[in-house]
């Protein structure tokens, strides 16, 4: 009898242990059981807000729960990200990052970086272009590089000092052995207007800000930071095609607080991947001038890791 009682006690202990272990697993399997809050670290109406609201407004059929957006702008997006990093890592808070966070970290604007979060998925890409004033003495990228090498520091380049456009211009300098004189502007629209007005020689721009001026002959797209030529600009070569191993893009991706449950991360990643393939979602993104560039957890982390190495290597050029 004592043996039987011991056996029953052992079985009961094992069952109890399994019950403890299985309870959180079962809870994770039910994720999400409530709405997932989306902290967008930028103000309403901007590019990040517009694109991330399209994600939030379309995700429920794939995730099973709504995704309310909370705007927390300030200090280059770092205020909202700081709040997101402090939230409980339970899968019910997400936020958004782009390349600006890596630059802000490297230039000392914030101690936060992308690896203070769990990257879930890269969602949208906005390829950047090298754009020049059409009246300058270079009409192709090869002519531009030749001129820059013969006249180091003479070409004025419009960027956001200490920001992503500054990083992209520094990457061009580094890849092709040339040197620019930088002129700072707050936003893309401001520097493109200066370029059209002849106050700059070159700038980092995008289709939304620059294509209308290229179409009417005021500006010339010399190269795209997209890995391949784009349908909207089929005659514009990529930097890779021109011999530079460069991808100049502003990407927007989804992150969770560090240490979020694996099941929550996997579930959200899968939902975002389904959303990225949805025709209605893709059409909405195209209508606001953005492209889908989905990368899951591993690929997104690899992209950010490689970009971090580039930012660190070029940090001396990025001082505002």
C-alpha cells in the first residue's frame, strides 16, 4: 500500500508540474486575447503615422484583434520608443522603428537602439534617390562621380544633418570615393525645393517628393537606392548596378518590447506576413507612394544588424 501511495503521490506531483507548465503555454496559444496597442512615435499625419495606420486599420482580419494607434511624438521619435521599451513585454504593445533610430543612437540623441526591442517584421520600404539639379554639368551618375572626384568637396548635398539622408549621402561618398559639402534642411520637401531653385547641386530625395520635378525637367534622378530598377523610374539605374553595394531605403518595421513571448512574436509575424500579401492592403500602400518589403523576424534583425555596422563605420561623417 505504501508503494502504491508513493506512486500515486509521484504521479500527482508530475501532473501538478505539467499543469503549471502548460498553463502559460495555453495562454500564449490563445494570443491575442485583447487589442494590441500600437505606439507610433511620430505625430499624426506624417509619413510614419500614415503608413502605420494603414497597417493598424487592416490587421484585425489576420490577427483576430484590433490594433488601436497611440501617437507619442517627440525628439525624433525617441519619446514614443522610450515609452514602448518600458511597457510590459506581454505581446500587447508594439511600436515602429526606421533607420533614424540607428543614426540617433550613434550620434548620441538617444541611448535606445533597435536591439532594445524584439524586431517582428519589416513592412514598408521607401527607396531613396540621388537627385541633381538638371542645369548642373552632369547628366548621368558616371559623370557625377567623375566631376566629384575632380572637384572634391565642391558639390553641395542637401540632407537632414545627423539624419537618415545624411547617412545615405555618406554611404555614397564611402562607396565611390567622393566628398560632398553638406547643407542641412529639416525635411525632404524643403531640400528638394532648394534643389529645384538652384540653391543646391544634389540631394537625397524620393519619388513622392521629386518625381514631378524630374518629369518636368527641373531635376534628374541619377541612381536609386532600391536593389533593382523601379517600375516608376525604369531608366534610373540602381547603385548596385553602378558598382556600389548600397541599399538606400527608409524602412518601417514593427517591434515589441524586449523579451516578449515567443508565441506572441510568431503570431504577429505571421499575421503581418499575410497582411503584406493582401491585395487591398498593397493597393492602399501604393496609393500613398510606399512599397511592401516584408521581412520576418530573422531577416529584419539581419538587415538592422548590417545597417548598424554601416552607421558605426561612418559615424565620423554623421556629426550634425
